[in-house]
C-alpha cells in the first residue's frame, strides 16, 4: 500500500478506510483486499485506521522481500543471484512496487538497499533447535576480515542470550557460516 501522503492524493475523506470501494479498485492483487487486512491485524492488532494499516502493510512488504532475498543470498553456491522487479507503479495502486506512482519510496525500498549490500552479515534462528546461525556473504572481489560483535537479547532487553565477538576472514564471493550459537 502507498504512503499516506500518496493515498491522500487519490482518495476522498470517505474513502480513507481499509476495504473502501476506492481502495479496493486500486488493489492489484485479486485477493489483496482479503489477505492484506489479515496479515496487518496479525502484526498491528488494528486494520481500521488507514495510516496504521498503510504503515504496517509496508513493514510486512519490507520483511517479506528481505526474507526472500536473504534466503536466496544465503544459498550460495546453489543460487548465485537474485533480482526484484516492479520498482515503481504507473498509476496509484496497492502493489508490490517499492516506489509508488508519485515517486515516494515505500519502507521496502529502503530495506532492500541494505539487504543487497555487498558484504552482508545475517543471523538465522533455527526454531526447532533454538540455535542462532550467523552467516557472512561477501559479494566483492576482495577478502574481508570481519569482526562481528553479536548480542542477542530477549524482547524486553533485560535477558541476554549471547554477547560474543567473532573474528573471521571471508574470501571473495564466499558465503560462510561463521558460528552456530546454542542456548
């Protein structure tokens, strides 16, 4: 869904509710008006307030694209690249684009720039074992010495599961598992 500043340009006051006739006309996915509120309620608890709905829909889009891109990048050497498309929209619409019709960046556009950095450090949480697995992906044609300070905390910030420093040399175009952290 576009930013609120963009939504205000093509909707009347009475149309500024999730599920309104005008917003449904501007939905690209045939079932987007069903799926988007379900996921937004799951994470935000409220899908009736349009600014909050638009904000959480963008966060979900950013998270979904990040998960997809990171999983592809971590699958080296089986997958040696990824690409995302639908950069921008040609009319005001709710879509997977990361730049809306008015040229406004969505949250995903900012996140994707970070996810495609040439040197990426990523931590995966193995839900079954409870372990945290730290990876480094080097997309540059030079060796990097990485000094990773890893701190994993509980949601409240009071509980610290890990607080360690790892040193690792990563070769050009290498994906390497740096450490598996076990609780």
